[in-house]
C-alpha cells in the first residue's frame, strides 16, 4: 500500500506558519514524544528510581532500539547498538578497523566529509604515531584513490554540504578488492534513503538519530559492526558497559559479546525515550518510496528556484542516483539570504563558505510547502530583502 504522506505529516509537531526544510540537521518532534519522555521521567525515573534499569528496560534499550534502526539501514539483527555521540562512534569504528589491518597506515576519506569525522581521524593518527596518516581526496576521486596502501576507507555516504551520494556497494567492493576495510557514516542516510549495509558487505557504519530519525537535539548515535567482525573487533574505548560482565566489577577489561562490546558509557535514557516514540512513525514505511517522493520534491524545488531565482547556483547533483535527500544552492551572500528566509518562516540552514542547504523529508514536507519555499526565496532575491545588517550578523550556530 502506498504511503499516506498526509497521515505521516500529521504525526509531527510543526509550528504554525513554518516550512521546515532543515530536518537534515535536526528533525522535528513527533507528537507522541513529550508523553513518552514524561513517562520516562515521572513513572520510570520518578517512581522506579534506580530500579528502572531493570524494570523499565533501560539497560536493554541500546540493543532493542539498535535492532529497530538496523531494519532501516539494511543491517542484520544484533549488529547495531546505541549510545554516546557520533564522534565517539566514528573513533571506535575507525580504531577497530585500523587494528584489524595492522600492516597499513593510511586512512582514506574525502574533502566533502563532515569535519568532525576528519578531526577524529587526525587525532587518532596522532595518538597512534608510527606513520599513520589521513589522506583526503575530492569526493569524485575517492574510488580511484583506493589502492593497496589504504587501511581504512572512511566516507560519509551523503555529503553534508552538497547532498552528493557515494555508491556504497561499489566503493566497498573496491575497498575489499584492495584489502581495505570500510567505515561508513550514515548521518545523512539513515531515515532518508534505502541503505543496505549487509548487501553492500560494509564492515562498520555509524550514524546519528537526531536528523532524519527525529530523536531530538543531542540524540544518541549508533554503531554497526558486520557479523563477521563481531567477535574480533576490539573496542578502543573499553568502557564499563562494553565489558562482558559490567556488574562483576572486574579490574581488567573483557570485551562483551558481539555488538555489546561497542557500548561505552551510560545510555541517555530520556533521549532514548524520545527516539522510541519517533521510531513508531517508521513502522511499515518503505524507505525506497520515501526517497522517491523526496526526489520529486527536490526536483520541484530545483525547477522553481532555477526559474525564479537564477542568480543562485545549484551545488547538488542533478542525477537522482547521485543525490541524498537535500538540495543545496550557492551564493556569496548565502548566510544573509538564509537568515532572511528564516525570518519569513522558511527554515533551512547555511554551510560555509556559501551553501544554502534545504532538506526534503516527505514524512512531513509536501508540494505546498515546496511551492511556498520557492515563492518566498524568489521574493527575497527579487527585492534584495536579505541585504540588511541584522541578516549578516553571524550567530553561533549557522
């Protein structure tokens, strides 16, 4: 049965008069989240106190929710666990992958990768020493750059600035042919488009839940380890909850079984309650249909902007096969233009140096929203209303 996108939109809290095109940065709240979080606060924490770890299932949540996310990213059951931040999960996956390929010293990534991933790689290289280095190439050169010197290929499937999409299966196949291990960042993929980690034979993957999965600001990250590596991947961050028996309180670390070893710190119980509510929206949803509708909305937006605001330059690939679920345009005054848009109720975001970025999530965005966004953007450009001092004052978060 086709998805009723009007029905899914009705499940989200969307402020009156706002067109929200920034779910690729922070997803909106599902209507059931406040009640679920309130229950976790009042009935679980409030009444059960520390008993909540057992009686409310807090300790099991990272695996239980991990299995629900696994279904959205084409992962096998028991291979995904939640907790910590995305940067922590990048570090874990990268360190484990490097240790599994001990004769090589090169991490390959691309210049379109999210800076935090690159920072984690740089820091890990400094810690390890011994000639370890991070090599970055242009996104379109990543495949050709995989050679027999590369230990780990670390890429974000969808470029956070342009929305350009890597072909996971092809790159993973090439990496394996050359003896490299893959780490995929799914921050802009999970909940946005079909992902098939098992089918692509990916080694490791990480991602966040506060974008397309709508867990709220600061929502927990997740990590995937392929079953063939589950018993051998050694966690660099040997946290208490990744121990085989945390409550034995051994003085020496023994890694837990399978994906459990990738747990580190105490899980964020209240945030996971919000995620649990958000994941209910995905029950019975076909991600291929979601992405197909996203592409239709993107095409509508691109046609409208190029027709009515031709001074903006498209930065996103035109090919559907090369696109995630966002559209980006370039303009030297991109920041001020975006602030003017936000002031009129069309919320996207800006990425330096000149990118206006718009996310298209059909679970709560429809054709009327896109038409309004185009109209407002065209008017701002026609009348130059972006050219005001208040729109050029940079805020801490852009």
